[in-house]
C-alpha cells in the first residue's frame, strides 16, 4: 500500500482525474484504508465545489492554471 507521502505526490492528478488507471487504483486502495487522506480528498473536493459554485469568486482562465501548478508543485516537493 502507498504511504501518505506517496499518495500526496499523486494527489493533484487524482483530484483532476488525470491519474492513470493503475495509479488511480493504488490511490483508491490507500484511501480505503487511510482516514487522514480521506479527509484531505473530501475537504479539497468541497473547497473546489464552494469556489466554483460561488459567483463572487472568479479568476481569468489564464490566472488559474499557474496557481494550480504552483500549489501542486509545492505539495509534491514537501511530501517527498
């Protein structure tokens, strides 16, 4: 089974549905056993839903991608 650090290294691709089927299966196996990572996924999905459903929060498309890349790079760097 993956460690939490290994899970978090792939977390961005998992949330964005970009992980390969093999990696996704390993991530879901980890989630089945790990309550901490379940909370991270649930909180992230809820946050994304709140932000995207909110009419008061908008960013131009060209501003969003660099922010997402930066956040995911920081997550991957800190968890390795």
